[in-house]
C-alpha cells in the first residue's frame, strides 16, 4: 500500500463584498491532502481516505476519494508502507 501527501492549489471563493484592491491580492488556496494512493497519470492523481471492504465482483470499495489535476500540484510525496496482517490477540479469533 502507498500513502500520498499532496500540496496543491485549489480555487477559492470569497463571500460578501470586498474591495477590488483586496481581491487583487488574493491567490489560489493552498491545500494539503493525505490519502491512500490509487493511481496517477499525466492528467490527475487519485487517492482515497478509506478502503473499507473488498467485493469479488467490484473490487475494493472506496470512500472519500480525491482526484487532483497534476497541473495544480505544487509538490507530492508517495510513501510505501508495510500492511502485514495483524495478529489476533490471545483468546480472540
């Protein structure tokens, strides 16, 4: 399994009236996202917060997925982790 950290720029919406001089100083929102790495290609990187079950017909079921355009990414780090099976506690199966 791989975990990914992505620092990226996202759109920003600001509600309410603001002076033009203030708005001209505001840029994109910098986001930091961490998740389970699913895949990436030249267009996007895909990650999920949870993989919570496996269906033989559908494969892994995912929850809270993010698809981030590569052109918005400022930096990223992908880390491989060991996901060895947990041992059952004594007296429990």
